[in-house]
C-alpha cells in the first residue's frame, strides 16, 4: 500500500476528492420547497421513531423487571416446595417412628402385664411355701425334729465307724520300714504321709502293706521282669484285699461306686462304664483296647495271664473309687499312685472322733 502512494513534491498541493455520499447535493430552486417539506417530514418521523423507541425501551425495561420478579418468585416457590417436601419426609419418618414406639410400648405393656401376673402367682406360691416352711420349722423344733435327726445321724455314723473298724481289722494297712526296699506302688519319704505320728524320728523310706502284702510297681509295667511268680500272686492278692475293703466301705457309706467291682479274691475285676475318659501317658495302647460302646469294660486287678497295660489301668480305676469315697467324706486324695495310702487315710478319717460331728 505504501509503495503505491506517489511522493508529494514540494510546492505542489495534494488534491483530495471527497466521497460521493459526502458531496454537497445541488438542489434546484424549484425543488427546494418540496425537498424542505420532505426533510421536515423525515425529521418529524425521526422524532416520532425516537419517541416510540423510548416508549419501547420503557416497556421493555418494565417487562424485564416483571420477568426478573417472576423468576425470583419462581425460585422462592421452588425453595418453598423443597422445604415442604423435606417437612413431609420428616413428618413421615416421625409418623413411622411413632408407630414403632407405639408397637414397642404395646409389647412392653403386654410383657409387663404377663410379669405382673407371674409375680402375683409367685407371690401366692411364696406365701404357700412360707406357710409350709413355718410348719416345717415347728415340726423340726419339736421332739422329733432336727435334734432327733442329728442324734440319728450320729448313731448312723457311729455304726459306720464300727463297721469300718471291722474292715480295718480284717484288712489292716500298716507301715513297714525297709532299709533297701524294692520299687513299691506304695512308698513314702515323710513321716506325715506314712502315718507316723508327729514328734517321732523320721525314717529313710516307708512302705504300706495290707495284711502284710506289698503292692509292687514292676509287675504292672515291665513284662520282662516276670520272674518271681510269687511276687505277682502277692500283688494280685493285695489288690483283691483292697477291692473287697473298698466295696464294703462303699456299701456302709451308701455310696455307689463310679467304677463297680466284681470281687473274686486275687482274680477280681473292675468295670469302666465310661471308656472315653482321658487316660495317662501310657494309655496309647488302651485307645485300641477300649471300645466306644455303652457296655461296661472289665479290667483285671491281677497281672498273671493279662495285659500289663489293662492291669495298670485297673489299678488306676480302683484308686479313682478310693478318691470318690475320700471326696464323699470331705478329704482330698493323696495321689493316683497311692492306693494303700488312700485306703489308710479313708479308714483313719472315718475312725476319727471328728467324723461323728461332720
């Protein structure tokens, strides 16, 4: 564009041509009035259009204000509708909650009425029981009451003492002092357990015997040591004595033994009605021997011709019967390997003067 312009020479004037629409229009005099009238009409029309424009602007402004107001009103109405819906939802929840509460109150009222009825029934039963208790108290306070029952109980215990004393005379359990004893089922290292009274000189080792017979450990646990048949027979005989003594004492005390005995002297048996009980560490073989049936299983209280594990378990069950009798009279057992010691403790406790007043 700049390259197309011609340079202006000094001393020359640039000639500018105005555009066609800006050029002055030449009007003839004859047309002047007509043109003036046309211009006046155009001016009046322009003023009229301006006035209409102002009116339209005013109307449009008022319409815009009305539309804005209507829009704000519509927004307010929407907000009010939302609030109304939320209020309706809250009221519905409150109504459901009130229904649930009413149902709970109704159930509680029914439960309370049932408890009141049971309480009234219990009160009447309590009054009847109170009357019976008063009658029983009056009967106990009489000549044939509690005092007479206590005397009869003392007479029964005295009779039991006499019968047990006969058993202790029949099967005496005594302490034997031995310098170099064999391995015994019944051995003691203290004067208290061996039955030696307080104040006596302590011994090195003491063993218990029943009618002069010992209970040895070796025949019940070591099959390869079965060389002394007499020792085996003596142990079996001693166990037969213990079984007979336990059976007699249990009958005198009127205690049904948990493991009943089938007496046969040195060929006695003990029955186990609960073969699923826990066994000792050496009872792994017993799991294959003892069946899970409800029939009782008999275990021999002798070793000759029998499995040593079954015989050892029979001694364990016999000691459990002794423990049952000791617990019946309120005495603790001395241990699972102290058959004669438990029997001696049982007879000693029953023959003591305190047993009558227990």
